[in-house]
């Protein structure tokens, strides 16, 4: 059996937003994954993502959000503007929902 390997948090030399941005360059990650990689609370990561969206837009890039999806019926939350995962699906009321993922593109 192999034990689940926890990501090793990086030392914080950068600001929290710089650390989040570095993780999002080239790959999509959820707020929970970013939280584990940057040693920040998930709630704080979401707040930093809101500000990071504005920063990257000024540079001509954008924060791409891969929408949350219902695991039961496949409903995609394409029009959702919030950075957090929804509580339940509007179609089937299931609470089994994948969280949104973020990347800089």
C-alpha cells in the first residue's frame, strides 16, 4: 500500500497573492489545492483570487475559471460568478459538486 503524499508547503518568501499566482501559472487548481500548496486558509485563498483577477486583467491576461459541476447529473455552473463551490445543484438538488478550478491564461 502506498501512503497518500501530502504536498510540502513552500517557504513563504513572496506575498500570498504572488504564491497563488505562481501556482496558477500553466495549470488549474481548486481553492483547496491552493490552500494546501500555499499554507493559507481556503477562505483567504478565495479572497486573494478575487483581487488576483483584477491584477492579471491589467496585464492583459485573465483568471480562467473552470466551473463547478454536479457529479450526480452533470450540470455545469457556467454562469456562476462566485469563486466558492455551490451548496447544491439547481437541477437535481444533489450536494455532490466538484469545486471550481482556476488558472491564469
